[in-house]
C-alpha cells in the first residue's frame, strides 16, 4: 500500500525591517509568517498547523526539525480527539525530539480575532495581559490593503487604550492549496496554535478566546475547542482557552462596562469605518440587539443607534441555531421594547421538526456523501502534493 507523506522542510527565520520572518516549504508550497517581534524557528508551529490536514488525508507528517518533548507527548491526545469527534484517522509524526525543554518566557498575551469573544477576553483579563496578538491573513484572508490598514489602525488604538503591546503578525497559511483544501472550521484552532508557537521565546502564556456557540446548538465551539488548542502547548508556550461560565448575552453586557471595547466594537468585521459594520449579517444585528437589551448600545461609538428595529425585521429567515439565539434574547428579563419585533421574527421561522432515527441516519448519509464528493474533487491535487 502506498503511504502518502506530508513533507515539511526546516523552518528558517530572518530579520527584516521592523521585525522578523519565518519561511518554510510545505509540500512544495512556500509558507511565511511575519511579525514585528523576533519569531522562533518553530517546528511545533508547523506540526500544529498541518497535523489535522495530514489526518484528513490519512498521511504521514514528516518534518525536518526537532520537536519539544512536551509537545510530542500531547500529540496522541489531539489525535484521539480528532478521530472521535472529527472522524479523522490517526496520523504518525516523523520528527526528531529535542533533548531538553525550552525555557518559557514570562510575558502573557491573548489573540485578538474578529468578533466579540476577543473583546470579552480583553475586558476581563486586561490586568493579566502584556500584549495582544493580531494575525493578518487568518480570519479575513484576501482583505484589500486599504481595508487591512484601517483595521490595523483600529486595533492599534484599541491596544493603546487598553494598555497592551500589539504583536502584529501576518501569514499566507490560508493561501496554501493544501491547507485550504480542509474545512476552516476544522483547522482554525490549529492555525491559532501554530501562530502561538511561532512566538516561543517572546510570550510564554497565550490565551485563545473561546466561543460559546454550543449554547445555541452548535457542535464544536467556533474557533477554539479546548483540546485542539491546549493540546498544542509546549514547554516554551502554554496555550490556554479563555473559558467562562458567562453566556453570550452576559459577555455582551460586560463589554458595555469596558469603554475601549465599545469604541472598537465592529461585530461583522466587514467594514472598517465607524458604523459601517452593522446590518449586513444576522450575528451583527443580534449582537447590537443584545447591547440594547443590556443597556450598553448608547455608549457604542461605532454602532448605529436608530436602525435596530428595521434591521431585525429585514433579516432573512433564521436558521435553527440563530432561532435559539434570538429566543434567548426574547427570554431575557430586559428584552422590553424589542420583545415584539423579536417575537415576530421568530414566528416567521417555525421550529424545526424533531429528528427521528431515520432522519438522523439520512442526514449522516448526506454528510458522508458530501464529504466523499469533496474528497474526490481534491484527490488529484492531494495526490500531486502528498507523495
């Protein structure tokens, strides 16, 4: 039987104006990571980024570099989780082990990603953090240069207002054909862990904001499942999911008491000018509705004050997950003047019928067929790259 191999070269870091750059070849494709701080020649970062990809294609992951012993000890747990919950087969890693553990830097940082979760982490962890981490090219690949620059300026103002240093990173990871051939919902956690490992020697403790998507019927939290994040820790970098018992509405309420977050808040992440992000997506309208309910909307400089009711009415039919989220807003004791318009929107979207055993089997079969179709479509590409 022919065994496929995902080959990763040895990473090399060079200094450049204003920072450093890591370069490496992955199955013939050039990968880079830039930052305004010194980067580590981290083989751990590359394994974190491509391990689930290798699992997806049932390939051996071979890297020309040494791996931290703690990092290697964590791999089996990640593999077991991915096999059980993501239906991905096991994946052997071929690499040399480092003889000694790397000393952990003392600084702490948190990822600043698109959406509300990062702002909530910042609001409640400000005193613990030395830096915030922004990675251009991950959440919004292909963003035009002018929009990217405006977004970066907004982040710099937020970081200055909150009293942290902004670590500015950039990568083409999501542009690589092999990486993007696997669903971003599967690989996003690993991509964040990879960027964290690139900062070994600069930051020793890194927080990843954790979504509570599961509250509204999602399967795995969007962006960060604890094991898929924390499992990529090493002796040099401890990666921790910022978990909280607070629900989504409580997190919105917390932002209402943190002025730097309210000045920055751009829920959709589509526009970069104040007020330009509202009304295009359901999550955006829902977040502003939550701010209105908890009394924080009037303090939001970047959010509109007078179009909320019309925007709720204009929403398309809700998905079952969105319906559960809006029901939570309606059930809030302070839903007040929004209750009627939310109730009308919910009535436009009837409850989904309960799943029977037969329908669950049918749905599972449809998912399997869809995945098989996707795999066939990518077979030729993968065959060329994994040899």
